[in-house]
């Protein structure tokens, strides 16, 4: 790993591509408009990025459709697509330092995480999807001897992927991997808060052998790019990760247009349940702190609600506070930093607003302040509230920042009720030595992922997604490939 000084030197020499990627080429937006890309660690503008609009959307969609219908990618055999995707993953790793720097400068996360989690995870996802696609078989229905029933899956067509700013490269790969593996054309709309790694990724994909026009990138704002994509009559599927509010709008747009498939991974307010018989209180406390303070709390699965059994609550919370003292925000280009900067000033102000509200309705026991103001960047220290009841905003609303709410319970039934008292159902964790209690609680929790005696477990073999207003569909695993295909029944009379 480079030192902080070396990372800063590399950042100073970095050449940043900021244009639109359409039909295998970087071009300016049709309007010529740009928007400022700001480094959240310093508040300084680092680039002016092309800002797309309706004309760019129409052009990209037309090219994507032509590519799909031509079969230049969609008609390739699964093994041929596999070879290209494996090469794509290899090139991501070969360009890992550049991609990690773009991620950190753009979004504010620590460089060590950008390198080890975001870039490595993106490469692993692309590679896994490539490896699996030629190992999935279609079906033959159990019919009479004079008929044959074939059940096959075909690529859905043109996919628009709208991804968030908190894990720009990784969330993009969760859409790109299965969509490309199954033969689709894809248009990626990165968040205007963090578009740089997506723009660079497009050229890497072309170098790997993905044909021009099959993968295109349109930076810009939601109303100018996201909405036209969602309303476009020639987009077959929207794959989205972001807020529940935007996810609902995309579902509306589907109905207003061509009933395109909409798969949305949305918000979360994930409960982390710690019973008095948890296997190791120190381990659980460190995990509880990491569950909310990792990535500055800007994680859809953040363990933002800590439910602790009353008999151990005070002792356990003290251990969480102690663990959080080693998770303070620092220079994102320092490889030893655990937390970096909040993505932009608007998000920082939003988090601070929730903290102010929490001070009026709960008990602030740790943190609660903006820090490192001398840097010009957007930093908030780890913040913990106790005595949070079910009427508090910080109990129910997704903050997307380093703010933890502590809730006390007496029984397993009360813990389950409190955990499920949410419009969200993305993730949850249970800490207990009792295998029966663990299974009973896990079965009762309305969450897409439940982790036992850990937080954020799983790998590419496990599906990821939520219940309730946390969305629909699944990323990762073989189940993700289903989102990007249509099921066809062919009935043959002999």
C-alpha cells in the first residue's frame, strides 16, 4: 500500500476524463453543458463533468438498441461473453490504483477501502458473472411423449442502470456484470455526486472487448438523464440503487411509458439486535460501531438502529463508544483512515439536521459535531444517541451518515417487534449463542438479509436486496441474472 504522501502525489498527477461515453467514444454532452465535480475532502472543484440531457439519452438508447438487434453482443455465445468479461475484470485490477483514486477524490471514502473493497469487489463481480453465465442451463418441461416444452431465457434488451454515489464502482458492477453476461446492451447513469469512476470504466470495458455501443455512460442529473431514461419507450429495464423516493418515481414512470421492468434496491434502517448471551461482547461492539460508521455511514445496509437487551445495554454501549474512538474521520488519502468525508455539503447539512433533531428527542451520548473544518471538507464525527423511542425521526428515517440510535429491549418478542417497526426491510443482524433463538429471530425478521453473529456477511454467491420499501429484485448471485432476462415458453407438437 502506498503512503499518504504517495497517494497525494499520484492524485496530483491524475488525468481525469469527464466526457460522455457514447458508441465507444468520449464526446461532449450535446448541449455542451458541464457541472462541477467537488472533492469532499477539501471542498475544491477537481473537474467539470459533461452534463447530459434528452438528446444524449435518445442517441445512446438508439445506439444501444441497434447493437442489441444486430447481435454483436447479444448473439455471442455465453462462453464468448465470459471470456470478454473475465478480461474486463482483469483490466479493472490492472487499473486499480487509478480507479481507487477517482473513487476517493470523487466521493470521499478512504483510499484503502476504495482499493480493497470497491475496486476489488467490482472486479470480482464482473469476473463471477462471466464465469457463471456458461454454466446455467435452460429447462425442458415434463410433457407428454408427443410434445416438447422448452423453457428458455433470453436477454431483456436495453438496460438503463441508475446507480448511487456511495459505492459508485461497486454498485455499477452489480448491474453491469449480470446485464452484460446475459447479452444485454446497457446505459449507465452514475450519480452526479460521483461520476468519475464510471466514465473511466467505459473505456476499460471497450479495451476488454465489449463492442462499441453495448456499454455507454451518461453523467448528469436525475431530471435531465434519469427521468428521460425511465420514460423512454425503447428502454426495456431499469436497474436502480438509491433512495426509496426515487425508486417509487421509477415505478410510476414505467407505468407511464412502456411498462419496462423496474428493479429497485432502495433504502434501509437496519436493526442490529444484540442479546445478553451474545458470543463475545467486544467483537459485537466493534462490529456494531463498524456497521454504522463504515463508509461514513453512507451505506444502505448501515446498522443504524442498535437494539440491545436491557441487562447488558450500558456495558455494551460503552464498548461501542470505545470502539468508535478508533473510527474518527481523517484524510481519505491516508491509507490508515477508517472514515473519510461526507460526499458533499448538502448531504453533510442533511446529516447535521438529523443530529439537531435527535438532540431534541433523544439523549446524545457521543459525538454530534462537524469536524476538520480547517480542511474545507465535509466531515462528521461518529455520533451515538441513547433513549431513542419509536416516535423519533432518527428511529425511522434513513440518515445516511454516521449516526447511531440505541434502543433497549427486554424480550426476544419485543426485539423482533422493534426491528420490524420500519417501512424498510433491507438487512438485520442477530447476536446470540442460542442457535434456536438465532433461527427464530431470523425467521421473524422482515429483511432481505439476516446476519448471525456478524455484520454484512455474504459474497457473490448470495443474493442481495430487500423486503417492503427497501425494493424488489436481487443483486448478486445467479438470481441477479434473472432480472436481465425474459422467460420464454416454446411448445412443440411432434
